[in-house]
C-alpha cells in the first residue's frame, strides 16, 4: 500500500511515516513549511490543493494527522479551530472517498466531558471546550463524507521525539533540566501515549481494513498529570521537587479541561493484542534525543 500522511512533519505524522516505511509500504508526507526529508508542501487553505495532491501521489489511504491542537488557542478562536479541525479534514475526506482512497482521521479524548473515569468507543461524547467540539464536528463530518467508512482514531497525551520540543515530555524535561519550577495540574487524569505505539496501532488497523471509531492510547487511562511529570523526572534523573502540584482552577487555562479523559484500549487489546508501553521502556531511545 501507499500511505499519504497529512502533517508528516508533526509528532504523530513523523512516527507514522517511519512506521509505514519500516512495514515495507510506500509513504509520502506533507508539511506547510518544513520540507526536509522529502516532505511535500501542502496548505489546506488553498482551494483545490488536496485534489492536486491526490493526483500527484496516488495513495491507497490518507492519514490526516494535521490539526490545530493548541487547546487554549482554540478557545479564543473557534472559527480557526473549526476550519482546521473539522472543515478541512471533512473536505479532504470527501475528495478521498470520491477517488476510492481510504481516510484516517485523528481525534481526541477531549470529545468527552470527564464525568466518567475511563471512556470506551461506545460512550456518548459531550465536549467541554472549543477544541473538543471542533474535533467532534470533524469526526461527524468525516464519517458523513465517507459513508461511515473512515477510520477515526481517538487518543490523548501523545509524547515522543519531536524537533519542535512541544509535547508534555519536553515541557517538563526542558524546564526542570534548567533548574526551573513547573506547575502541573494534580486533578487532570488520562493516558500518556507514546507516538510510536500510536503509529503501530494505526498501521494495524489499516492492515486489517478497519473502519469506524477506535481508541489507541497509553497503558494507564487514570494516570495523573502531576504524577506523570514526576515520573519523567525520575526516569531522566531530574529534580522532581521542582514539579509543583496545582489545581486546574488555579492554573489559569482559558479552556476547561475534562478532569478524567482516559481512553480504554480494551477493543484494541481484544482484537489485536495491542500492548502500549510505559515511559521507562523508552528511556534509552529518548535519552539520545533529549
């Protein structure tokens, strides 16, 4: 198969491209600006650009890993959030479906309200913030535009090696490594997901021609954000005393987060023996990049 990864320079996209290549399939990735490693320039704001991209690359499947994931930014600009997290992927899904190309859309556990400790694919979404609402609308439109044939992946707390050093792992590692204190919420719970495991899960579902909604996330759906920050410090021999607990209310985040946003992997485990790994299992790999 040949896979086209929209957002190939991002955290998930870069891991997915490597995973697809290691699997022996062809892969092509896109980026708005970072065109290293053979990535193709793609701007979803340009009319007709996705049609031209499909004609140029002729993929068997498209994985839409590009999104506007700044949760607080989405809260202050809902139109931009809807454009990038719902409208653009929905339009791309429609074109892909018309051309007989499978479509994969990455979503989030923030489609839930946090009133339940752990969520399965069967639970009814009820997002609390603009980001979650835009991703849920994206899910609905993508499903509608593909006749329900799209593969929709819900995940959360993704971390890994990333050139822009933006994910939670780097936030803790860089700040504590400089000897600075960092405030981390003690009342937000959910999975901590290694991007490599997420990519492997997506590949498995593509290989098995699956569709519909699937959870792919880290091993512990009830992990506390504060505890995770301390674990990062212990794993990489940093001063965990610099991690300061704080309530979400006092953190000053403009977007409301669900207290519990953990995802159950039971469906992936039962059908495909999915085994997400923990942070210490990646220490050697991450040490070389951090």
